[in-house]
């Protein structure tokens, strides 16, 4: 019988990867909750129109990458390719705008895009992210960027560069869009196939081209900063000021536009050169128009997302989740007391490993050493009769005889 394997583009998270995943998840929870964010979970599939309207029909995600299918009710559903549109739908559907002035959420979960699988990029991938609704202050933009940067630093990831830009409002982008088309139109014969298609449908994506980015006409393209309205320029300057106050070094990148249509005003990416050409670890920005598009509400919003698999590739130091204690029992008469000791240790918040099959002392010590435990609790026939155990400290290499009732006190140093 042929073995059924995981679908191409999906990957099991086990072993060391599972330890990294849980470390990232726990760090995310602790840090984001310190900033006042609450966890939110949305369904992994939504009505297809949510993503078409929210992300933009002219984007690569909607045109090429979505997993879309008809259910038995002949409804078009899509596995979520990103979570911002879903979070906006959740916020609007639950009328959270009527319950609180500002809503702050974080999430972690699976997303789905049909792309060529490669290192750090799968068809089912995991993202962590934040979304804030109801606040338009540039200080929030800077705080969100700083929070993402601090998360990566707290995870021990170095060699990071924060890139920022402003893509203005719909009105200022309309003016800039025409200037961009005018500039690139005269070079259309030299442009790659994707950009020839983008020039009229989604001209801002021309700035995101990796094929033509080294050409002179690309480098001389007009900058969107020159077309910002006065209030938009002021917002951008305030973001930069508060990033400096928050201790975040940044680089201004006038070609940074992000790949989704819903962005406005501040956009940013945090990149590293440790992942080659696909160096973006975390990215996001402000999307004040999206709630109007999806729910006819003039409510400002900002957020970011980061690919967990890419973050995992950059982790060098993380908790190995080894047991604190190994319980070694010798002789069939000792197993009941060994299990009682094990259960008591676990009730006192200690991670304990015990085997259910009989072993000799040498095998027990070898297993305990391989698990990198700090303590080994040993109980044999003699110890059982005396009401004691032997506790071996693998750090100091000392061994003590301890009464049953003092095991917890000895191990926890109380």
C-alpha cells in the first residue's frame, strides 16, 4: 500500500521546529499583551468576495494565488490568503466600533497561497500579526512599527533594517499614479512582462518590480513623497519623529509600496540579508480606506504581519523544552510509588519524564543524560523500603538521599 504523504507546499511542524513555533507564539502573546492587544481568531475560509474587495482584484494574490472553491451550497469560498481582510470583517460584523473607541488585536494562524514552495515559503504558511482599529495618530503607526521591531529583537534576531514610506491617500495617489504611468510609458518596450501588464491596471506595483529595479529609468521614477498633500506629509514626518523617540533606526524607501491595494499613508517592512533576496520578515502599514470599502465605515486602521516560517529560519537560541526531572524506577515493586512521585512533581509545575517499561540503572542514566534534565529521581527496592529516593543533580554531579515528603522542597530549592 502506497504511503499517503503531506500535500506539496504543506509541512508538518514537529521536533525542533515545533519548539521554535511555540517559543515564537509564547513570545508574541507576552509582548503583544504588554502593549494592550487581545488575541483574536478568525475562520480559515471566508466568502471569496471579501478578499477580492479587500485585497484588490488586480493583485497577484487574488489573480494567481488564492485557494478558491465552491461548497455544496454553490457558494464561492476561499482559504484566507492573509488575515487583515478577515479581521476587518470580524470587527465590522461584531460592531466593535460601537463598543470601544480603539480595538487592538493580535493573531497567529495558517494562511494559504498557491505559490512555488521554497525555503520559508509554503502554500500553507503561518502568520503572526496585529490590527488596530479606531485610531489615526501617527504615534500609533510608529508604535506598531516599534512593536514589530521589538518582537524580532526579543526573539534574538539581528541584522534588521526597518524601511518606511508613505503611499499617501487615494486622492494624492491618483495624481502620482498619472505621473508614474507617464514616466514608465516611455520605457514600456524595455519593461518585463508583468510590468507591462501592471502599468495601467496597478501602476504602483511597478515600484515593486525585482526584474527592472536596477535599470536607470526605474531609479529615476518620480517619488510619491513629492506628491503627498500637506497633512499627509505632516503625518509621515510625525511617524519618523516618534520612531526616533522609540529608538528605532529606519531607512526611507520611496519605492516601498507593499503588494496589497488596501494600504494608505504609512507602509513599512523589516528586512534582513540573512534570507537572501526574499529578505522581508515583517511588513504592514495603515489601511484607512479598507473599512469604508468593506463596511462603509470611516474608521482608521493600521497593522502588520510576519511569516512564522521565516522567523523560525532566523532563530538561533530558543528554549529546548527539556524535562526538569527524570524519574528512574528499579524493580516492579517501585513503579506505583514512582508514578505517585511523578504526579506530585507535575502538580508542582515541574516537567517530568518517566518510562513505563523496566530499565537497568545504566539505561536510565543514559536516557536522563540524553534528555538534558537537571535532576534524576531514583527509586529502587531499598529506597522504597526506607521511604526515600536518591536525587542526582546533573549540574553539580552530586547525589543525595531525600525522604519522599521532601522531594519537591529539594528540587525547587525551597
